[in-house]
């Protein structure tokens, strides 16, 4: 009998107690799949997830003790770990003190001002908490506090407790600023978009040029893949959605020649950098797979040389200011980079002497590796400056929004965030998705999730700091799988993707903080709200001013594809997504061919092809009804692709995404969900029917001009 089988053989009373304990800790005991069928979560899954939450559950006696502890947890604290409220709303906070003890509560606002909290009647009886009769008093947080990060304090029996008090926007105001105008923009995988000056990989200078080119055509934004940092040295992870950190950026995207100190290299060093760049320029003309490792190896060698150039007083002050502003988070990330250059991922130090940034071993290495730590700080400062330049280029080209960054769902096991943020991440589980129509075996993204309770106990500091860094030079942020701010699919270690369950988060806090930081940055927020979700979620996001996401092929009602007029207004609408082939490839059935070749289908390929063809025909029939395609079947691929984009322009959506791969005629799939090494995900350069497409010729590219012209014309006629 296997352990899993043993765990699932529980009596009815034990099963009921287990499910009660799970529910009390925010763990789903049932879930409704993509097919609408409700399924019960297995006891072994519940036990594994509860263990990852730190909730003992070995046998009925222990489960009962854990349930009692869960119920008593709020009473054991004077104040909640954090209070997140909406502006203009009066919220009540419970304060726990020894029964009969007087208590006073007040707020110190972000600007230093003091505000009293008024006590309200509370008739809850006292509770015995670890032998102390404890009472509950209720106070009202005043409704006039400004947006921001404040401190709530309570004084009783000569002691003072405090917790963060976060006042968030009722509704993100940047969304309202776009209400009267529609914007279209390019969506692109930056690493794939190269110029003749790239080092084999698209970079921040290419981003500035792409923004400039599309901005001059009237685009309001350019949306790129996550730019989060990968490993500090080759080999590096190909997937931008599996970073080592979500707070800091990937130096792979640096354009070495754009760094001011490059101009002060001596003759020998400049020649060396030019030779390194020259060897990689040839790769820009290849439609073959991208080679991040070669590009990064060369860039690191060049960056080492530039780093050694003495900075002038002004630049040195800027660098020091950046390091001070980024604080301990940057210091710890740079330390991890310096250690990871020397320690293999499997090195015993990671679970021993270097288990966390605060060990004596790490304290010694901060001194011994000071120069390397400074190098990695400098790389982040340089990334920050080049991202600032890219956003400036976008705005100068007339973009209303500019660069929209993408925020990945999570981070890599063994990466920087998993090390520095260990206290607020859950262990023994990974995040993924249950089976659905397109990914019939489910997905395991191999990422550790936020621990809901510990994240709250930290005052959401790591989440806030991550958002602030990503938003520093952004006109917007796209949150991949925004549904993960409501619930995430946790998979116990050793289980398959289908053997998980949902763990619920405080979405009011997470969405509120997201809106607060975006509003302070003057940025919009787009939530990728595709997949299985509870019906009220989209309404909630719309209420908070978060844009949704609509993909043409997925916009279905009970009777088939919906008319474009029924699409959401507060939405980014596009024909496709990076998890599908470019539209030309999708029309040719490449998504079926690829999944069949990789063994990802659970039914005969003929059935899959027939269903895919029927789904496409249902959409194309609507396109023909609008007069955007001829009734006969003679339309070419380019004409069909452009008609599909013109069709999306009939929607009321304020944001229209135009995939750069569709503009140049690419057919290859960028990413096949459910695979890792089986397919070269995230390694496809931008190319068309006649080979690679470089930025140097993009503005004059016939396909680019034609599709952009179609979208602009459709929007103009629909205005």
C-alpha cells in the first residue's frame, strides 16, 4: 500500500475534521474544473498542503489542536498583522487585551501626522487564551486618511503594539484617465526583437527603438515579456516566466555601448568589447534558435570592463543614491548573485552555512565578496537607467502609456527570491494549474507560492517592494495569471498537476496594494484573467479599476463565439497570446500539430483537429458577417489575420494588442504550456517568411505597415 493510498483511507469523522481544518486555513476542499464539474480534493492533497502551511495534521488529536489554534490565532495578537482598507471607508479593527484592561488606539500617518481611532461598542465575551482571560475591543479606522502606508498603534497595560495600515484606492485612477480614448499597442517578446546592433538578443536599447517606431505610428503602448533577472552567470533559464527574482531586472538586456562609462574605456578594452559584440552581431541575421548563454557570457565580459571605469562624482552620487533607495533588498540580491557565481545550485552551503542571508557565513561573504556585490548592484542601477531611457523614448514618441511590463506568477526554486524571501514563501508545494481544455494534463510551474499568513505577517513588504521596482519606469503592468491574487493551485511535492487544490489569498489586500503602487507610479494595471475563475472575480477587478484580458479565440458564450460588441470595455483585447502560435500558425493548426508531436493530447488527433477547425470557423463566420472577409474561401493568410484584428477593433475595449509576430508573418510557437525541455520555449527570434526581421527595417516592413494600417483604420472608422 502506497503512502498516498494509506492517506486516502480515512474514516468519515477524520475526513470531516481534515476538511474543516483545511477550510479554516483557506484551503479549498472542492473545486470546479473547466468542464463545470465539481470535484472533491483528496485527503492526501489536503494533508500535503496543510503541512506546507505549517499546520500539523497527523491524526485526529493533532488536527483538533490545530483547528483550535487556528481559531485562537486572532485572540493571541493585540492587533492584526496588517490592516488594508480602501480610501474613504470606515473600517473596524479588533484589538485583543487582557479582559478589563483599558486600551487606546491611534494612527501615525505616512506624513507623520497623528489620528485618533474611536472605540465602538463590542459585546463579544472574553475568551481564555493560554490561561489569560482576553477581551476584544473594536475601534474604527477614520475614513479621511490619505492613500499610503501608515502605522496603527494600540497601547494597553503599559505595552504598545503596532502594525501597518495601508490605505488603497477605491478604484485605480489611472484607468479613468483613459476612459475617453482607445489605445492600440504592440505586444512583443523583447529578447526576440533584435537590431543590427544587438548582441544576438533583443535589449533595452531595442525596446526604446521599438517604442519609438510604434509610437510614431500612433501606438499608445508596447507590452513586453517579464524582464526579471535570471541566473547571474550562464547557463541561464530561457523562460522569462521562471525568474530567480521578480523584483530585479535581467542584465542580459543591457546594451553595453549605451552605458556612459563605455565612452571612457581605454583603447585595448574598447577593442575587446567591440570584438565581443562583433562575434554576436552575426547571430542577429539568423532565424535559428536564440542562444542566451553565448550572449550573456560575452556581455558579462564586456560589463566587467566597463564597471572598472572610474565614475565621475555625479554618476557616483546617482549610483549611491540608487543603492540607498533599494536598500537591504538590493544588498541581499547582490549577495545571492555573488554566491551563486561560486556555488552550484546543489552545493550543500545553500542548506547549511548559506541557508539564508543572515547567517555568519553570509556576513563574512559580504566582506570578502564586496567588489562582486558592488558589481551586481551596479548592473541593477544600469538596468534601471536604460529602462528609464526606454520609457522616456516611448513618451517622446507620443505614447500615452508607454512601456507595459509583465509580472510573472512566481519565481524559480533555488533562485534569489526563494532564498531571500524564504520567510514568506511556502515549502513542500509548487504552483500550477488544474487540467483544462487546452492543457489536458494540467500544469506544474515549479514555483514556490507566497505563504498567505506569513506574507500578511510581514505587512506585505516583499510584495510592495517588488511592485515598486517593476513600476519605477513603467506606464503599466500586466499581471500574469492575476487570478493568483485570489487563489493559487498548490501541488504537493511528488504529486501530479491534477492532484492539487486551491489555496485562497486576501485578494482585498493584494489587489488594493497593487492599485496603490500603480497609482503612485502613474501606471495602469492589466490582469491576465483567463482560465478557470469564480464568476465574481472579473466584476471585482473591474470595480477596482484593473483592466481585464480578452483573447479572440477564447471569447465564448453558451452559444459559441460572442459578438465583439459584447467584449469588455475595460480590457486589453487581442487576437492571440504567447501561449498560442502566432495567428498564421494557429489558423494552420500548429497548436494541434505541436501538442500531438509532444504527446500532450488525451484524445485522438483527428478529433482535436476537427474541433479546432470548427472553433476557428465559428469565429471566421462572424468576421465574414461583418464584411471583413469575403464569403468564399479564397482569402489569403495575411488577409485573414488582418480581418481578425479589424474584428477586435469593433469591440469597445480601450486597449487593443497587436502581436508583433502577426505583423511580420511569424508562424512558430513561442511557448508550449506543459513542456520544459520537450520544445525550445522562449527561444524563437522574430522572423517572417523571408527570414529574420530586424528593427532596422521594421518601419518599412510591408507586413508591419499593412497590419498597423488596418488597425488604425478600423479604430478610426469605429470612433
